[in-house]
DNA sequence: TCACAGTCTGGAATGCAAAT
DNA sequence: ATTTGCATTCCAGACTGTGA
């Protein structure tokens, strides 16, 4: 700003500049105070500070108010432009528009997830977001967390059991095993007996290489039986080719072999536990609008492509914030237990004579409350109306500028004030940075729709698990009912780091066990799921600005041509599967000593990092 | 993470000057 | 004399930095 040294800028805060902007417009301290919902003395103090900073009286007493100095006149327009630019800069990020998006999604998935999750969603994605690209990355469970943290992948698909800790996850469906063999297989005309099952020659998938024992063998062992596993393969798709061309059979995930004409599928005579397939993503993309859209679209696309969820508990759902029914607690019954300190997290019943524990923002960029509304202050009808951020907040009948002689506010005004105050922002006690001050009418409107309890809790800072932190009191409340049974954390030994295949599935017991923290939720009600999803969406509002941080990344993508994911590629599931199958089949190495000597999956590094960039460039 | 002290902020009350 | 508007002081509460 001309005439002010950089050091002096530190003495200026945004509030002062906003006050100056209105002062230069009104030429009147009292009217400025009314417009800013300040008291006149406060504006007077602001003006004194501004005079000190600028070294100029700025406004001089004159008839019917103040007259601007030359310096003040010079400041008016540059200041207005600067504030408008700042307002645009801190305004919430525009909502994600898939039709105009040009994102490149990077998804880590193995062949199973490609076939069961991505393919069903692809056709719709080409229609909804034709400018986006999809890169399917080679799945490496040990690297998922790191890749997600670095932003190298946007999503990953993994069995819920054994998925890396520290990532958000959403179970897409529950898979089960069936017995599959070639069409016309003489032993699969009907469901085999357990003895017949054991007599068959089996294939298993061993993602880490060369395993010949899987969860089916464990189930048989419990019954004192064994089976003959004669082939171990790294991929399901190769397995399907093997089954179609030999008399070998395999326990296969049901979704993979459904409607495959070359295979005969029957129920297995042994009960083998299934697994949950989960979608994983990192906190860095949790609140990003584009990533949210992708996740929800995959869930929705999967719903169209999947035969249907196997159980309600695992059925993918889209957030339904508009219909959320959250237990409401009247805001007027809550009162901060302590009125001193940064964050009054403890609440106590309010004294009837005390104002509701609602925080008011008196300055457009301030979180402070008018004294009359602060906890512990008695409310009198002749007190000044509560103040609110920006002009989007409800305005109350402004008392006379001369408070000493103003008329009293009617009781109805008082009650309406309380009602409107309850709809205001309770995050106010924590001073926000200038960027977070970018409140808009949209944000106010969205926030006003939030139930009272979640708003009251909303001040807690949200970290990676912030949603859970916020909802803890509500979940506690639900525990009293029948909705939630237990939420147990335990330590156990987890087997190998699986690929997309089940951790305890076929060939899944090959590596050294390792410690894992496993969360067991015996019954997680739809109501709680609603709460979590709703809170996640709500935090999007609070972190809307975070999306700005990733804007440069998206901008860089726009520098490139806009390749599009063509419909034919997305629909060509068979062609894709075959192409991938053939390549992998050719790359699969078998140790000279036979299957027993097959090494770990790291041996196939030459085939790793294969990403399928399925796109074409626009002419 | 918490407690504490210093600082900051804004409302209430009041004084003063100018205008009516 | 009354009204209007700005400035000052005091105070409570909020905020912030620091050290344990």
C-alpha cells in the first residue's frame, strides 16, 4: 500500500481496512458502526489506529459528520479494489463440475477390482465426465499408504481386512466364493460332495507367489480333509483362462465368474468365508470436491453395474445430508461451563436468565461476541441487537444510534433474536485466519441447515479422524438404543499383505505374520453411517478452502491436451481383460524347481508399474 | 496438553463540541 | 436547550504466546 512500509503492514489487520473502507464510504463514524455492526466507540478506536498507521487524520470533523482528507480520497478506490480481490480469493471453491472437469484419476487396483468395480462405473463416467482420464495403477499393498499420501494415487481398492491403516475406507460389497470349472466339466454337473470336491485338482491364486494353501484348505483341515492344489497363479484372470481350458477347478469370487459362458459355476460343498472389498483414499483428498465426486460416482456406478449388495450392512450408499435426521438439542439449553479460555468444550445447563450460549460475530471478520450476548451477561431488551457476520446474516431492527435514548426492543424482537442467533455460527470463539474468513451467503445457508448438536460440536478442529471425534457424543447417545452394539479395537496377527484378493483367501497365508490393528464393528447402524457421512460433508464446508491448495495441480493438468476416456474403451471389458491377461500370462515366471519354488511377487517387477492409461486425445 | 499472563477487542458509560 | 456525533475510559471476555 503506498505510503506504508512493510513493517507497518503488520499493524494493519483486515478489520481495520474494512472499517476504513466503510468510513471512506459513509464519512460518518456512527453510520459506519451501524453498517459494520460495531459500536460507535469501536469504530472510533479503529479510526484512531488507522490515523496512526497512515500518519494522516483521514477523516476530519465537518458539518454532519466527517470530511475525508486528500490521503483518504486517494485510498478509497485502491482499497476497495483490494478488498474485492481479497474477497474473491477467499471465497469458497466452486463446486466440482464433472462435465467440465479434466482431472486425471489415478486408481490402484488389481484385476479383480478392475472387473468388479471400475468397469461397471466406467461407461457412466465417460458420459458424466468426458474430459477426465483414468489411470489404473498396479496394485502394491505395501505402497498404497505412501502413494496415497504423496498424491500418486487417488483411490485404491483392497480387501477391507488387511487394508493399510490411516486411510479412509468405504466397504463396497461383500464377496463370497463359489466353485468354478470349465463349461461341461464332468464333475461340476451338480454340486459336488465334499469328498468329490477334495478329489478334484484345484488352482489357487497366490498373489505373493507360489502358495499352495489357502483359506479353503484351512476350512477343509478343520474337517480333517485335504484337497489337491496343482497350480498356483498370481491373477484371477489367468486362473479363469486356465479353468476354461483344463479340467482344473478353483474357488473363485462369485462376481468374477458370474455370466462367464466358458465356465461352470456351482456352490462349493465347503463353507469358505468371504471378504469385503473396500475403497481407500487419503485424508488429503477426503474433502476435495472432485475426489468426493469420483468416490460417490464409483459407488453409484458400481450400484448400477453390480448385481446388488450382498447385505445391507455393506451396501454402498450415497450421502444423504438433506434427509439426515439427527437428534436435536435445543441450543438454548446449552451454556459454556467456562467462559474463559479459548474453547469452552464443556457445557452445562443454561441459567434461564442468561443468554443462550450462542456466539455472535460482531465484526464481519471477527468472531467476538457483543458483550450483551456473552455468557454470563444478562440480556436486556434495550441492549443492542446481536451482530452477525456479513450481510447475509439476519438483520435485526437497529436501535437508535443513540443508545441512551433509544427505545426498548420489544419482547417479540428478543425472542426472534434468540431464534436467529441460534442459527448463527458457533465456531466463533476461535479466531480464524484471514483466509478462513471468507464466509459467504452460501456457507451461511448451508450451515444454518445443520442440526443444532452438530453445529455445537462443530468447533472441534478436525484432523484425520475428526469426523469420529465430532460424532463421538452423538454415537454415545445412540449406544443407549439398539442401533450400535459394539466398537472393538484389538491387536492380532495379520497374514501377508494381500493384493486386491482376500487376505485370508486362496493362497493368502504365505508371508510372515505382522501386527495389525483391526476394528471390529459388530453392528454399525444406518443411522450412525448417516451421521458419519453427514459430518464428512459438513467438514467439507469448513475445509472448502483446502481445495484451493490443490488448484495448481489441477491447473497443471490443463496444460496438456485434453485426452478423453472413450466409451468404447470403457465398455471393452473383455478386450481389456484379454489384453491384460495375455500380457501377464506371458510375464508370469515359474521357478525352475516347479511351483514350490516360485518366489514372491517382487520378482515380477518388470510387470509392475503397469498403468493402463485408457484414453484418447481429442483432435 | 494445560495453565498462566499479557494483549487485544469491543461494549457501556460518559464527556465534550458542534449543530440545530 | 436539545440533539447529534466523536473521543475517551473502564471493564469483561477472548485471544495468543510461552513455559512446564
